[in-house]
C-alpha cells in the first residue's frame, strides 16, 4: 500500500529522526516535502523515498473518513 503523506503529518526519516511535514514542494518527477525535524527544529527538503508516515494529523484522518 502506498503511503499518503500530507501537510502536518508526523513522519519518520530512514535514519530514525522524526519530523513534521510543512508542505508539498513538488510532485514531478517525485514528491518532495518540506519537513521540520523535531529534534533541532531545522527544515529539510526530502523526497518520499526517504521518509515514512508515522502518524496522520487529525484533520487528515477526518478527510480520509469522509472520502
């Protein structure tokens, strides 16, 4: 199953750090997200292959239930 990552979701990077998705920057050729790393509060730009969804934000859960 392909993960659906959206704004405000909590993600885990492959190296174990956690972060929050701030926005989707681009979708072509790969989805690139602007992510704030929780530990040191800096921003990184990462493509979807370098992260996995840890926890969906509450609003995103509601959107999924409505669909």
